């Protein structure tokens, strides 16, 4: 039997799995993937009422949203009690109020891993990001690296999954830029030459399930990227081709971008922050080491889904005539 097919004896059918952050973009797809496999899922979120939609991803009583704040020890402990496995998907792209990178992505991740270990949980999966590094100029990347270190210290056999930009129907990347392209004749490019390796959210969710059910991810850092590496300019060109609009792509010098971001980050839901500018200056692709060692989607036995196959399924609404745009229509001139 291939390594990626070895089952975990401790995860029996109907085993209870606690998923922190299960109502988010990635989380809801992980819930769907595990719900189809028949596991009982306890979805730990700050606002359970906003996660009730997840119940339809399984049978009656199979999926239970519960209140838990990754910054609160007691609620985390209660959410973990009785679970055979714990998956931590909690992450933030910008800081707001008490939701700081250090509190959520570093201390919070370590707290969940430590309490999971103390509760005798057999499997732990931590969602991180490609580019996580203690030496990064980005506070986001620094906190992701600190979270990985805290998880590894508390739970040495934890699997850490690092993803590139994640795309799918609910993403905040292509949807945001497509929405901007519908309103503006110009799209600013920050980090135009920076390379990304977009990974489809359902591939990522399936990777989580594979790692959960096999021993291949134990103690490893697995890097998840799609089949192609594209620059920021190429990503925007692909998106514009899908929504059939012509827009002027203007590179923005990083210094100017940071000045604009300084003021934008003061808004409640900022379009851009200074820290995100720092991240956009660094390539976000699967490392050569991960490829050589098989710590990738392909190493888990999965074939990455191409960006061009999925984007039209959810960006068609940004075309001039929406989903009613003729299939053979040329790129728009508006």
C-alpha cells in the first residue's frame, strides 16, 4: 500500500474532529470534505450563529457549531474535549482591535496545540502560509512562523500546511479585483513581478482530509500550490480575460503603495495595509525542497486544479452582461 493510503487507526468512522475557524472561506470547504466522509464535526468559532449554515454539509446532528475564541483558554479547552483530531484554520489578513497577528496566529495557534496535546488528541493540523518566516519583513509572515514554532513545540507530530493564494467562489482575492475592474478603468499593480502559485480551495480541503487520514503529514511542513506559477500581472490579465474587460494595468512603486496603504489601513475593512505591501514584494510559491521531498499536493496523491478552469465558474457575474454573456463574446471594450 502506498504511503499516502495508510489509514490512521485512531480515526474511526464517526470520530469527533474539532475545527477552529471552520466557518471561514477555507474552513467551510474543509467542513464539506470531512462531512462527506462521515466524521462528526465540532466547528469552533467566535459567533456560532453565523456558522449555522454549515449544518447542511452533513446529516442531522453531524456538524455542531460551538463558541470558542482562540485567545481564550477555557473556551478552547471546552471545544477540544473529547475530540480525536483538531484542525486549526484560524487566521487574519489584517489586524483589528484585539485581533492582532501575535495573539491570533502565534499565541493562539500555540494555545490550541498545547491544549490538544494535554487532552490526548491524536492528530493536529495547523494551517499556515507559504512565506512564513521569522526573518520576513511582514508581521503576518512572522506571526505565521511563530505559530508554526509554537505548534511544533507543543505537538511535535503536528502537520503544518502552508498554502499560496487560495482561490474559489468565496475568495477575497479575485472577487475583490474583479469588482474593482467593473468600476474602474485602471487597476493598480503592487508587486507586479511577484510570483504566486494559486491553489484551488477544494484541493486544499482535500489535502487536509488526506493528511488527517494518513500518517504522511506527521511532523512535516507540506506546501500547497496550484499547477502554475504566475506573476501578479499575469494573475490580473487572467482575471480580466475571464470577465472580458480591458483595463489599464499600472505598476505602483512599492514606496508609493506603502504611503497609500498607511492611510487605507485606518479603515474598518482596509483594501490594503502596509504589512500586505511587504508581503506582496515576496514570491509566494512552493519551494524546490518541498517539491523534491514530495511535501506537496502531488505528494498527497492529488492533481492541482488549474486556475483557468475554476475562475469562469464564479467570476462570470463580473462580465458586462453577467452570466448571460455569450460564450464566444470577445474581450469587452467598456
